[in-house]
């Protein structure tokens, strides 16, 4: 028992150093995640022969620049429209959160600078659990020591791919979804 105690006492410094190095590496890898909580989401559709726009400035987007994986979340209650019947439906929507998990059609995104990049995006939309495909552009911005990207995405989705409700009275089966130039900053900055 005494030998075991001496062993741990003698090697505790090494164990602490290894833990600190491990934590340092996890922070290093986490720096490849870019995020925004103020993404601009605009949805346009036709209801009763009238264009209706829904929008929000609270779209959450997170991109892993190492893998190209993307996660987007939008609270239904944050969507606003001037169409009263559509706003009423949104306010009474059963699911409070619309979520997209997918991958940019890129293997890796250079964080030290790149020309504008066009890509495809594919993933699953929840709560509908539907596979959707869209397109996007990533523009790099560098200011001093800060680096960020502007992301723009476009999707043409059927109602049931985005909303779980069947209450929409629409002449058009589609929603045209745009995420407009949302600033993606490094998560640890």
C-alpha cells in the first residue's frame, strides 16, 4: 500500500500535465466550430394567390469546419409574418423547434482564407424527418486577428418537409427558404 501511495504521489505531476495537454487539445479542436445565434431566415410562399413572407433573426447555425457538418435550429415562435392566419398557425404549432442536421458538400473549409465557395447541402429536417437538399455560398472575411465567414443557403421545400401541420391553405405546395448572409464566427472567439 505504501508503494502505491509513493507511486501516485511521484506521478501525480505527470498525470496533471497529461490532463492539461488533453484539455488543451480539445479546445484546439473546438476552435474549428463556427457558430451564430442571430442568423437571418426568410421563408416565402404563396397563400390564396398572395406572397407571404415569414422571417426570423434568431436562427442558430453551427458548422464544423473540419467535417463540413452543419446544425441549424429555429424556434417556431420566433417566426414572424404580417399574414394573421399564418401567424396564428405558427403560434399554435405543436413542435416548437425546427431542426436541420446535415453536411455541406465540402470535405474541409479553409479557415485562413478562401475565395467564395459554392456548394450543395444535404441533410434531415426535423420534426418532419425528411431528407432535403439545398445550395449555398460561403464567403471568407478577415479583419485583423478575427476570421469569420458569411453563409447563405437556399432550399425549396414542400410544406410537410418543414412544418408538421396540415392547416395551411395554399395554392403553392412549396416554401422557398433563404438563410441570408449570416455571420459565422469562431465559437471560442
